C-alpha cells in the first residue's frame, strides 16, 4: 500500500507544476491577461514581469513543500506556513496586476 504522504506530495507537486506553468506563461510570454485582476490600463510588460516572477516563486514553494512532505511526512505547521505564504503572495500578485508600483 502507498504511504498517504506520498499521495499528498504528488498532489502538491502537480499543483506546483501548474502554478509554475502559469508563471512561465505570464512572465516569459507576457500573458498578464491570464491574471483575473489584470487591469488593461497597466503596462503589460511591467505586470507580466512581476506577476510572473511572483507566480514562479509560489510554484517553487509548493514544489518544495511537496518534497518536504514526501521526505518528512505531513505536519500541520508546515502546511499552515505554506498556505499563509501563498495567500500573501497571491495578494501581492493582485497588487501588481492593478498597477501597484508602476510609473506609467
């Protein structure tokens, strides 16, 4: 029988890859319009760069958590830290999508 920690880690790993894929599309290919809160008046180059970088960081964090769970098993504090970090970074991407910090 498969250890439940491996199943959970696999799910987190796939989610991390999905987030990395979206971060790649947004950051490298300039698809800022993929973000739900993207404002058309914001410079797409600026928004794509910052949203993409933040999404790639989020994806790497999720993949790191998946590896951690596969090695050490589930721990509620680790999951709580991941969820809190993802919520904060998600809010940061919304700020970038609305033009926070752009000079245009």
